[in-house]
C-alpha cells in the first residue's frame, strides 16, 4: 500500500514559482545585458524591467 505523492496540488505552485523566477532573472540580468549590447537607452531599459517585474507579480 504505497502512497502516491500529491503532485497535482503542487504543480501550479511550482509552475508559478518557476515563471516568476524566470521573469526576475530576465529583468535583472538578461535584459540589461541585451540592452547594453544593442545600445538601448537606460530609460527604456528601466521601463522594460518594470514591465517584466509586473508580469512576474501576476503569477
């Protein structure tokens, strides 16, 4: 009589956590690196970072 783990309850939470972490990584590390590489202005970079962080908070 083995018990199966309750993965169906934790899967949405894990997906939200991974998605939020991905957005945070993108806004803090990837976006500034790409912006510097292509010569994007700092105000546009900050606006995009804010949009990514707002999107991360929705999940």
